[in-house]
C-alpha cells in the first residue's frame, strides 16, 4: 500500500495501525485454522447397498474343556439340502490359559462362503445358513466344578480380516459388540450385519490437499438369540449363522480442511482487509483518497490535518505570476504526483542504472 508523503503524522499512525491490525488478524486466523485442521475430527458419511449374498463371518469359540466342532452348510430354508464344511474348521487347541477357557477352536471361511437369501426356496445352489455343532470331548467333573455349569465364549468377526488380539479402540468396541457366552444344551441363532469402514490415512500430502488415501476395514455387528435344544438334537450346543440383513453399510471418513482450503480462506480474509483499507484510504495510483480523507464517519480531525498539509504542498499556478513562479509551482505539483499518485519507481530504477554506466 502506497503511503502519501503529504499525510500528517497522525494520519500515518492511523494508516499503519490499520495495516498492522489487518496483518495480525490474518496471521492469527492462519494459526487458528491450522490448529483446527490438525485437531479436526473426521465426519462419517454412510451409503447403503443392497446385495444378494453376504460374506459369512469367522467365529472363535473357547471353553474350559476340550470339544469338537462340526460344520454343515444348508442350501434351503428347511434344511433338506446340506453338505459338510469341516475344511473351514480349526479344531480346539489348548492355548495354556490356566483360568480362562484354555481350549480355543475356530470357523474361518475366508472369502469362500457367501450366504444368500432364503425367501426363494427354489434355488438350492447358493448356501443359506451355516450350523456349527459343538460336542464336549473330555468333560472333567469335580466336586467344585461341572462342565454343565461352565459356558462357552464366542467371538465373531469379519472373515476377510485377520483376527488380531492387539486391538485399536474401534476394534475393541467391535470385540465387545460381537462377544457372547453360550450355555450347554442350547441352540443359538447368530445374526450379523456386514459393514465397511473407510478410514482416512493421514499423510503430509493429504494435509496439503492432495487426493486422500483410505484404509478399508470390513467388519460385522451381530446379535445372538437362544432357544432350548430339542430332545432329538444329539449335540451339546448348536450355533446357526445367517445374515440379519442383505444391505451393506459403507462408512467413509471425510475431512473438510486442508492447507489449500486454509489458504483460500485466508485469501478471502485478505480480500476483505483490502476492501476495508481501500474504503478508508482509497485506491493507490487510481483514487488516492478514501473515506478517511474526506472527514466522514468521525475522521473530521484527520481530514483537516490532511487538507492543511495538502494545500501547502500543492497550490494551483497563478497565470498572472511570473514564469519562474509558475515553473516552481508546476515542479511542486509534479513532485506531488510522483509521491502520491503516479508510481514511477520502475522509471527511477532504470534512470539510476543508466546514470551509473560510464
């Protein structure tokens, strides 16, 4: 911003005060926006997609005594068409836990089993649900502890992800959402909803504004219901697994701010500051007088001081005065234009360069 040499010191002080306050506001705004961007919590948008079949979940089962898991896939609602699926079962192994369900087995179908709707019973080529039948192999009965009183622990998770004991806070919440206990001589129905979460992977480039990268995490949320086992069922516990919904819910994290968007906001603030400055002091080289120069809105004192100094600097030439006085007045007016209106800095630099040449 060009500063007029004809302005009084009080006006210059007011002009510099406006400039310093504007710069301070821009710097403070930039710092606040950066802190807000770093501490911003992502928003989550959700989309729903209808599908014909849903990937079967994986299941971990633990118990105080050794047991055996057998697996059956059913292809119709009434259970007349089925086949074994024991190849996806890992039989229980003693993990060495002294007091906490040491025998752990699992059903892990990976990406190989998708369960379809059972409303239309005419298509028996697609599996509808899965039965896991559990039978205790070595019930050790003591005076203080009976296998009839102990319970199984069941933990279900998405079979396309690898089970990991080192859980994040979100993973820990899933662990407790999909963790259940089961008693003997009961039939359980495990229903699940499959979801997909796209979590932002924060990098330096994503903060700048480059395309964001995501970590995709499929997961499930499940519920379990129990009914007394029929007298004809030879198993100790039976678990039926089937989808509760054929709608896939996909969650995607989003962040609104980036360095580029912050610069855009700062540029908008800067434009507002320039407008205020021009409103007060005018447009340099085009309209060098603003509202503060004409005494409006409480600037009367500054107006009087500016006009007094301006009249001393520029006096219109008197045609009746001598040629010498007229030339002096024109030179003073030329000097006023150079200092306040016309930017001749480029011409001055070029003139000085040429004067230095031999």
